[in-house]
C-alpha cells in the first residue's frame, strides 16, 4: 500500500466518522491538561485536533505526545474519527497510537511578534502559517479561475517568451542580460507576442511571470509578478472594457464561492466584494483629473495618475472603476490614437477600491502601419527589433484589443491583505532575491 492510500486526508475525516483512520502531518500546537492532551496536526489539506487520553495509550506514546514533540515535528497518528461541530473541519481524532516520523529542531517562527524582515528571511517556513496558507490558497483558486474563464469562452492559451529583444513598456524598467553577445531583456509583457496569435486563433491569452526593474518600495510593487494578458480580434476599446468587467467579477465570485474559510482566516470583510458585478463605473481621464483637482490633488492634465491619485479617485466608488482615454505621452507606443481627441489614446486602467490601485491596464491597439511606425520613431525604439511586430499591420491588419491583469495585486485586493509580497510564494523586491 502506498502512503497516499495509507493516510486519510484531514479534509475528508468527517466522511469517516465512527471509524479508525491514519493521518500524517506536521505538529502545529501541543496542549496538555492533566491526563488529556491535544495535538493539532496539519497535512496540507486541513487541520485536525488529535485528543490523547492517557489511559487509552501506552506509556511511550503518552510521553511522546505530551513531552517529546516540537512544533513542525512530523507524526503519523491513528485514531477514531468523532464528529464535532466546534472542531476545525467538523471532526476530531481520538488517538489510539502515534509514531514519530521526524523530530523537528526548535522552530524559529514562534507565536509572538516578528519583524517583516525576519519573516521574509524565513519565507520558506513562514508559508506554513495559517494566514499565509490562506492567502496562497486564494491565489491558487484565482489562477485556476483565470484559466477556466478563458477556456469556457474559447480562448487559446499562447505561451510567450521570457527572454526577448523587444520591449513593450518603458525602457527604464527593463532587466537586461547578455544573450550570446546580444542584448536581451526579461519580458515586461507577453502582449506583443500574443497579438501575433490573434490572426491565427481570434481570441488568445498568455499567462506567466513578468519583470519590471522599478525602483519602488511601495506595498503595490514586485519586480517579478504574474500577469494574464488576453487579446481579442475585432474588439474595440469598449468591448475590451466589457470583457474586463466580466473577468474581474468572475474572479471575485469564484473566490467568494470557493474560498470562504480562507477569507475568514484572513478576516476579510466580504461584504465589500459581494457588490462587484458589471457594469463598473467609467470615468474619462479628463474627468478624473477634474475630480482629483477638486479633491486637492496637484495633478495636471497630461500626467499619468500616481498611486496617491489612484487611491483618491477609487475611494469614491464601491467597486473597481475604469479610467479611460489617457494622454498619448503617458502611455505605450502601441495604443490606438483616439480619433475624437488625438491628444489621447483608446486605453483604460481598472482601479480597485480600498487603496489597491491599478489591477488592469488595457487598450485598443494601433492597427495603422504608418501611425505605429511613427510612434516607434517618436519613442526612439529600434525599428529592426519590431520588424516582426510591424508585419502584423502589413499582412491583414485588423481592429484588436487586450489587457493585462496583475495577479498579486488583484489577490491582495480580494483578500484584503496590505502588501503584495504575501500574495506570491517567494516575492522579489528591490532588496530581496532570497530565499
């Protein structure tokens, strides 16, 4: 019999009420009250309280369970499952035998206040704590929901390169490396490549890690993060915003539906998520500047919105808000010029409420070869590096739009956690490359 068959997952214990089972996992806590002791065990699927009664155990087992265990020691426990509504998962285990699989050394993370740097230095162990587990379970559910959303709508996933010779955003935020004598960059976005698949498949998306060398220490930024980027043929900017509304609403609904226990552990006020349904409020960039100036912001027309401006603007709404048609100079070269106001481009940002800022950036793409080439020259980008991208406008150009959603910032908003560093297993920050 394999271990997988020998051990019953803790999450399934209630199905075995009244029967003896064997579980294996790691010790979270031990409490001794006279002739009764309680060991809380974690196996990755859940927690169970294991009740040790001295008269039911031999002396060796009692000594092990009450005096010989350290936090995170690995145990195999056999016992009878008893239904108990007060217990985690609705069941507890009355222990008949236990076996030590590994005695852990003194665990460095204790039930007391630790500084952030200490916890980040021990990120490989901090992952085991209840709040970190809960946050990363929500992340996993959101990532699965992303795939499900696009699969159900007949999108084709396209994997795009991480090493590239072309840039999609600002050259000042690139990580560069030598590529056999040539200059290469870690991808800031897969967008330019996923656009090439639109004529082949119509509706496509890419999903993977992206990299920004931004010298930022805010709670919203990572140097490595995960982004999903759909691209849709024959979709204009309005179509793009409608897809964003449906997408984000779906992700929130999935988290509420399937991550209730995790959101409870995280102490998330879910009432702030229950109203996240289309349509979302929409505000033009020009209107946003007027609103911000009325609130005391010093922003001037033509400047991109900073983090403080995004927070100030989003606090007026109870769900994400779409800010559209930014000035051309504030956005990337590939965005379509607005025919009604050539100073602006057909784009939008989606700002989450509660201070989380931009979770989506999207646009209709420039489909005119001459205008796109003009923008590349204005930005002083190397034309030869974009020859393949320009071919899309030479051979069957078409209206198309897309966007990018940052996973960690979105999950931070859904979970209500204050910093994106908790929303990825091993965050990469300006001052952190380990563990």
